[in-house]
C-alpha cells in the first residue's frame, strides 16, 4: 500500500500531490519549448484550484512564483514574469511588522487606554474633566458591547481611576453616564442591522 508518509514531502500542500507530480514531470522534459508549454498548462490547472484575489496580473505573478517554488527553482524555462524566490518574499513580508501593543483591558482597546494617559497630561482642570467624561462614557459603551452583564457605572469609574492613577475619581451617583437604556437600544439596533446585511 502507498502511504503519504512514504512519499516525498509536498512543497506547497495546498496544490496537492497531483500538481507536484506534474511539475516534476515538466522538469524532466528535455525540449525547452515543450517544457514551457507544459508549465503553462500546469498554471492553467493551478488557477482553477485557488481563489483569485486582486487583479489578474498579480494573480498570474503569484501562480508563476508558486510554480517555481514547487519546482524548487529548478525548472529551466523562460518565465513570463519575474520570479521572486521564497526567501525574497519572506523579506518583503518582514518589512511590514504588525503593531504589537500590550493592552491591560482588551474590552476597552488600545485607543481608549491611550486617551486615559492623555487625560493625565492635561493641565487645565476643566479640559481634563471634559475629556475624562467623554472617555468614561465611551468606556461604558465598550463594556456594553463586550459583555452587557458586567457593565456598570461603578466598574467604569473604578477602571478609569485605575488607569489615571486615581487622578480621576468619578462619583457614579453624581456623574451623568450614558444610560443603560440608550446602550441597550444601540445594541439592539446594531444587531438588527447586522442581520439585515447578512440577508
């Protein structure tokens, strides 16, 4: 019996063993023109196997790069595009690093956390309080979207105090938070809109 574990490792498993075998055969063809014809036929088959993203030119570039990679860059043909080796593609990806930020409370997000730091930098007391009130209400909205069951004015006030090293102390009994009813109404409206879009 022929087991996959006994076979050579697939270079690009998404195309399957059939494409790998076609490419291996293509490499063995002695006539250069025939090799190119064979490679073009393989590209046509590969294009039916994967979804096209972006424009046709980029898609063809990707397919020919994949063909060259499957052939371990040993397929001697006149490629219709400039081939980028895998190591060169990896370098290109590494040039766009994903921003990594440590977020203390993920349900509030990085932007809100940065705003709480901004509050502490404002010297004007009135402006500081104004921003604190806006941030507090946005924190309550974020908390409601994350988990309505844990949303409370007292929790938001405690979290804001913690973020600002106790500089901002909101009294839930005096401070006018956005009402629970308004937040629930917004949540219901958003849910209905999403369901309509899915239809």
